[in-house]
C-alpha cells in the first residue's frame, strides 16, 4: 500500500482536508477541484477488488481533463 505522500508526489497533487485536490503541475499556479470521492480513495485506499490504484489513476486523469 502506498502512502498518501507517495501518491501526492506521483500525481503532483495536494490533498486539502477531505474534500479538495490541488493539481500543481500547471505552469505557475495550482488548480483546486472539489473531489471528495477521489480524495477519500487516496486517503483510505479501500477497494474490495484490488484495483484501487487503477481507479485512482482514472479519476485523476478525468479530473485533469476537466481543468
């Protein structure tokens, strides 16, 4: 299981409280989005099927596409 810090570093994000994710890979600024479900998945990494990292990756890519 990866730590929250490892996942933040891997995706270049910052989790804020339990409801927001800052994407910090933009040129000179960070962009914050409300993403409680993805934030929860990253913080708790709970998945019965064992593919939580694939789901996190999909969610991060989807959120980035909206920015």
